[in-house]
């Protein structure tokens, strides 16, 4: 990385990225991303001190701030390495970490005597964790439940080693100083982390044993149950002969002629009585239906 002192007689020097160096007393940084760790640390401190003296929104402010960001992008990539095996694209993680870097630059207090990297790294990793917390859960889970999930998992590991067996909910609750309901809520929150496809096989890869095949379906016969329960009081109000005709026709499955012989009436009379009874029941159902 080439760093040259700013000469008062030079015209505005430009970096490789085409930015203009507006600071008369600061070095020109040709390629901030190629700076070594020591160079980046030294330049960052001096640039942030100068940044606090600049008016926000000016060209000088934008130049210094952008240079500090580029000097510390390696810190973002370093923090992102721990998530390289996650299912979130690395570009998204780095982009989110860069937002954390910018927040750290804006909040950093040079008077506290703390190195910028010491302050910035927790801010960067915090943004990355927020990305995973807010966007990678299959269901929206309150932050408290997510924290309980982590605490329950860690507490279970500690107690398993200490007890030599799986701890009970009561033991976990006492260990974590929470209620048993909170322990169960934390354990249940783990189920919302990911979602399985309904087409995914559940038994040995058998495609016929998918989760969807195990889900309940709407039984069309349930509507018949409702109709029967609605008809029961209406049938009870019918005369005895009409009730017997209904029983012989729909339970005994006799023909109208056979019903007529059982009751000693003609098939025509059975037909009329049956039609009148059914119409009466339909009317009764219509009156009771909202």
C-alpha cells in the first residue's frame, strides 16, 4: 500500500478507486484494502480522530469515512469466517457485517483508550447474529424464546456431563433459575429453527412415507354427522307411521311396495307419505340453518 504525504502544491490526488483526498495533512491511501494489519490500525485511529472534526455530509467527511471502512473490511471477513458453513450466502453475511462496521465507526469514542478493532468486532458479529436470528428462522420466534433455546441447550449439556444422564425439566429449571414452563418453551423454540418439506420421506427414504401422507385430511362424512344430529329432533316430532316408513326405507332398505305390504297400504300411499315427510324434514332443516 502506498502512503504519500499530502503536499500543499499538489492538485487533489486520487486513489485507485477514483476518490479525492480532501485532507491536507493526512496521507493519501492508494489502496486501503491492501494495508497490513498494523498500517490499518494506525491509519484508522488517526482518520477517526480527524473524522470527528469534520462536518457530516461534507466531501471530506465522506472521503475519510469511506477510507476507514475499506481499511477495516478485512475485519468483517475475519468475523464472517465462523459462519462459512451456514446456509446463508457469504455475500449476505459480509454485507451485514459491513453495516456493523459502519455503526462501529460512527459510535467509536477515541478518548476511551480502547483499540478500534476491540470495539468494532463485537458490533460486527452482533449484526451477523441478528441476521441469523431475524431471517433464518422458519417461523417468527420472540427473542426471549430464542435466548431460552440457547440457554436450555447449554444447560442440558452441562447437566448431562454432571449427572451422567439426561436432566429433567425441573432440574434444568433449577439450574437456569427459570420456570419449567420456560424450559419447555425454550425446547419448543428449537422446532421453529427449520421447516421440513411435506414431500420429504420420513421412514428410510420411502417416498410413500412422506410427512404429507401422515397429515390428517378433512373427512367428508363429518358433514353427515352434523346432518344426522340436526335431523334427530325433527324425526322425533314425526307421527309413528312416518317414522316407521323412514326406518324401513333408509335403514331396512325396503322398496315402497315392500313397505306398503308391511303397513297394509298401497305403494302409492307410501310414496306420498315419504315425499311429504322428506319435504317436512327439509323445511325443518332450512328453518334451523342460520
